[in-house]
């Protein structure tokens, strides 16, 4: 818990007691190892892979595999940096808490509100994707599907954190099973030669159609923002720290599964798909998984995969509903957000923060009504830049923490990041490259126009709130 939480009692209404016996945060530690592991796995498998990969393949061809592999390594460095901080002090506020402690109150304020915004925007992205998938079966207006999904997930998040964990467990189970099944089917096509693609399926498809880099290195670099968007939410395990039954045992195990998750679900799946179906067959706006089954003549498989990618989108939106309420409450507990966000229900749920966030996610309904064809692309870029801010803060906070721990000013973490600080500096440099590519890409550049506006709004808000309550923004020891 934060020093603000320790030093000052707060009016949280009928807060539930922490299962561990600590009442400071008020959350119930109801998420078990099974659920945390699946949240970690599911966080790495979402719309960015199932839908966004279609546009990325069209831009980079088979070299997208290399982009995912390198970006995956960077993600592992970020997650190990987060793991080091979590084992030093597992708290529900996670990123904003560490930014507040090691970088100062301003950075904690900006990180908390930006990560909240990230999940609101991501929620809009995911309900947009889910609404798109529904058109595969029925001619339903996208805005109507987006509205129904938003309301259902909001209702589910008001019942209990255990229900959230169960939903994520089964959503993730569906995604994992589907991708493994897809890999096995593609392996069968390559070795046995069944299906319509049996005669043309070959590993040589990875380099026969224009080479491994058909659009050049530039084409590969231009996909980096799409690739990084696919990995956004992998850090969600950090937000669950305050509601995990045994965070110091469960979280390191979840983080250490990141390399094989990326190797199997991204690199492995893309190698198989692009070996069975030539990369030039895929197109933006169409799931490469669905397209691959259609090209193999397995229509039922395509429908099944479409259902799977629908659950992937709903899973991510469900995570957004969960995390936004917790982030707003952390800000409120530190005097950096409205007091109303402090309150918990008797089940330990941040009702007001979740409701406020869900209401803003309904903006996605309007976007789908106004621009059904472009809705997904409009919000992906802004979600990417706001989500990467959390990664930057994780890395910077870990660098500061490691320096203090090495000087003996703080206790050493029981889960030190290997190769740090060099791996952390490398990850920061890679994120800088991604932002540069976004500035060059005309489709992604709009997010960089929006970012300064958001930064200005936060800066003004910070100064106003600090002037009113300077003690809430004083740097704590």
C-alpha cells in the first residue's frame, strides 16, 4: 500500500477486508494461480494477433515473424522489469504506484490516468473488433453489437472479482486451444497434404513469393506499432497483484511463461499459417486465421475460428473493465482523483470507477455508428501510444529501483531482472524506435497528434489539483 494509504484513513464505505488480513487496499484476494496464469496467457493473445495481423502481413509479408520475435524479446525484458518491482512491493496500483515512488508524484499521476485511458480506448477497440466479427454470421449493425457487448461485460464485472477471473480463464482457454488446434491442423496440411491447400502448402512459401522481406526492411519496421499493439495487456498481471491469493509465488511463474507464449502463439502460429497459405493472400481487416481456414476449404473451421477471435476481443474488453476501476481507485486513494472512486462494494469491487469507465467505452458505440469501416484503425494507434507509456514507466521505475537497491537503500527484489539495467535500456530504445515509426506512418500519426493534447490536459489538471491539495502531491519517502 502507499504511504498515503498508511498515513491517512480514507472513506471507502463498506470495504471488504483483504483476505491476507491487510485492510489498506480493501480488495479481496480471490484470484488463484489457475486464473492468474490464464490471465497472463490471455493477455498476450488478443485482437492484435487475430485481426491486426492481417494488415501487418499485407505490409511486411513473412518478415512479420521476425518482427514478432524481436518485439517478444523486448516484452520479456519489460515483464521481468515489472516482476522485479512486483516482488519488491506487490500492490494493486502497480505501474502508477512504482512511477509515484521512484519517479515522483507527477509521473504517478500521469501514468495512472494514461493507463486508465489506454484501457478505455482499448475497450472501444475490442468491442469494435467483436462487432466486426459478428458480421461474419449476421448482417447486424456494428453499433448494436458493440452496445450489447459493452453492457454484458459491465454487468459481469459488477458481480465479483472471482467471476472476472473465471471469465478470463475460459476466454483464455478458448484462445489457447484454438491456436494450438490451428498449429496442429497446419502441421497436418504440410505433412499429410489434406485440404484444398494441401498441394501448395510448403515452408518455402515463407520466401518464395518475393522473399522473406517482400516489402523490404522498411515494410517490416512499419508494422512495429501493430506488433506492439498485439502485446498490449501482457502487463495486466501487475494490476492483479492486489487481488492475487499468493502474488509472490504466482506472479513470477506467470511472467516466466512469456517467452514460450510468444514463441508458440505468435511466432509458431504465423510460421504455420504463412507456410500453408501464401502471404499475398491475406488482406487488412480480415483475420488471417479465418482466411487460412477458408483457403484450406474448411468452412466450419473458419466459423469456429471466428468465434474464437470474438472471444479474444471480449476477453480484452473484459480486462479493460476490470483494470480501469482499479486504476481510478488507486488515483483516488492518493488524492489524485475524485473521492467517489475510492468506494468499494461489499464484494470489494470499485463500482463507481468501473461504471464511469464503461460509460466512456460507450463512445465506441458512436464510433461504430459513424465510421463502421474505419473504427478499428482509428483507435488502435492511440491505444498503442498510451499503452506504451506504461511500459516506459515500468522500465524507468525499475532502473531507479535497481540503482537504489544496489546502493543498499532498499531491499533487493527476490525476482531480479536478468541482464538489467542493459536489457531495460534496450527495451526503452526499441520503444523509441516504434514511436519513430508511428510518426512516419500516416495512419498511425494521428495518435501522436492526440498525445500532446492529452499531456496538456494532464499537466493542467495536475497543477490545479496540486495547488488545492499540495500534501497529496508531495514526494513520499
